[in-house]
C-alpha cells in the first residue's frame, strides 16, 4: 500500500483548486483536504472548496495518473468518466446518491476522477449494526434499501453512458474464467457454478440499470437511515434481481446473520418495499439464484484480490489476507445448496 | 531434525499476543491506519497458528477422502484438479452423497483454521 505523503496532498490540493475554480467560475481555495481510507489505486479525498463567501463540502474520487490497468480492482469495473455519467443520471432521476458536480481535466494533473457533494452518514457496517445512535435507523434500513434500489432500476437507460450488458449466463462464464486464471482448483465453487448454470434464469426482457455492488458497506446512513448509495463502478445493464440477491449474501450481514437484507431485515421486507416502490414482482427462486451467485462471486473476488498481491501487481498484506476469507463463502454455499434441495 | 521449543504454534502465539496487546495499542495512538493493518496481521498470524496445529491432519483426511472419491492416487492438488474438472463437466453434482460428505468435511476443516467463529 502506498503511504500518501504531504507532497501528494499538495499536488492534489493544487489540482483541485484549478478544477474547482473552473467549475464554480471564481478563484477557489481548498481547505481540510484529507485522504479517506481505501485502495491505493482508487482514491477518495475529502475537502472543502471556498469560493467567495461560499463553502462547498466536497469529495474527490480519482485514479492517480500512475494507475495502470493491472492495478484496477477488477477488469469489469467502470472508468471514472462512466461512473460520473451513471451517478449523474441516477441523481437526476431521484436516486439517493451523491450529487456529482464536475470531472477532472487533463490539465489538473490528477488523473481520472470527479468531484461530488459530501453527504452525511457513515458506511461502517459494524457501527450501523451495533452502535446506539443507529438504533432507530436499524429498523428502517431494509425497507429504505428496497425503495432506493427500485429507483435505481427505474432510471431511464437512454440517459446513461454506454454500459456493459451482463446477464446471468455471462456472469457465470466470467466467474469460471476468473477461476481459470488462478492456480488452485476450487471444487465447491465449481459445484455451485454448475448448479447455477443448470438453473439460470432467462435473460431479462428489458435490461435495466443494475448497481452491481449494492450492499451494506457501500452506502452511507445516519440516525434516520440511508443517506446515499456509493460505489457505482460495478454498474451495468442486466437483471435487476441481481442487486437484491447480492444485498442478501451472508458476508454483507456482518454477523447479523438472521437478517438477510444487509443485516437489517428479512428478504420479504426488502422485496415488499421494492415492489411497493415500483420494482418488478420478485420471484423468490430468481432472488435465491442471485443470492447463490453472489456468494460464489464474493468467494471468487476474495481469491482474485489475494491474487493481485500474489501475482506481484500490488504488494499488500491486506489483499493477501482476503484470500483466506474465500472459505467463508464455501461454508455458506454448501448450506444454500442444501436449503434449495 | 526437531527444533527446540517453542513449537511453531507456541512461537506464533507469543508473537500474536505481543503484537495484539503491546504493539497495536501503541500503533493506534501513533497512526490509526497502521493500527488497522496490524489487526489484519494479527488475525493472519492466528490463522497460521491454527494451521500449524490442525493443517497436517486436515490435509491427510482430505487426501484419503479424495483418493476414495476419485478412485486413484495423486497429490492433493492433482486430485482436487480432477474433482474440479468433473464438477464443471457435470459428471458429479450435489445429488452425489459421497461428494457432499467430502466437501462438507473439507470445508469444515478449512473454516476451523481460517475463521472458526464463522457461522
């Protein structure tokens, strides 16, 4: 992991001052700049821009100029410009998402990225699930997520930048390809992928905007509940039920295992909120298929994250250690397949 | 040649205890980001400690089951590669009771090392 230096912060502040001055149409001063935790390749910075007597509380998302394709978290992740376009379209159609303001330009010297308004709330699952200030919110989050994801799926796809279209069959094939690029055979994942392949749902009649990483840990919430959906780099067109299945993967319950909807509620609560907010009727078998798929997906991501370290592309103890989490999903998969039979 | 004590498990435990009880609090005060990384390291050491105690017998059990299941001898990697191939090809599936017994047992042994609290 790269240790960020004072020098890096100065470069970022200078680039942001020029980008913010251009956007707000007046000289901008950057204050309180600090890097949030997160990966070395995809950075999040928090800062204020002062323009005249106006203070704008902002967030920068960027890939530093040195980031090569090998460092990308995943080959299927969107670039920053596309993520910007998806976020803008989602915000404009009323999705609870951060308001994106402007993109970086080449002359800012900060690589690819964009700036959005800061939203209150925290993303840390363990606090949302256990700390006293969030007691009220805990009773609301499952329903709120159902409503918000229905809004995401209602975004007019004509207003989106070009996005990959990935249906169930493509996704099963992609996980097999990912397994083939690793050097270790994985019988439990192979079993689950064959199970999925034999039961895969028909392609959607009309592919919708799918968030692609809709889970606890990827949204902000405060004492009233969800404030903003984050991490849109996995957005694609496809089967909307994919988002509902992924949210219910056991790894995203962070220990609250009896509450499948992200650790906050039942599947039925989530589905009824989704349907009432305009989502399509949820077929439980289809949702289960995507939950099983999501469980394999997270297991394969654990292995590929470790592989980023093992292959020498990024040196990171943290990534290496994620490899040993894959077995958690094997335990869950064997359980899920038994429940299904 | 046998090494003197501490054993692998004893030494890993001693290192883990020191890092968790003494080094981590100091690091949390000085540099919280490194404190988080240290917790990841301490957790990984605990995995290695369990693996040093439980791993050899678990590997032997897995190997014996695989030989019976596949019907020939080979290294763990070779036998698992063959099992993975059969599963992808659909030559075996979840209706095969011997297969499921093997996968349950193997996964139980793996999680006992990687994260015994997982449920």
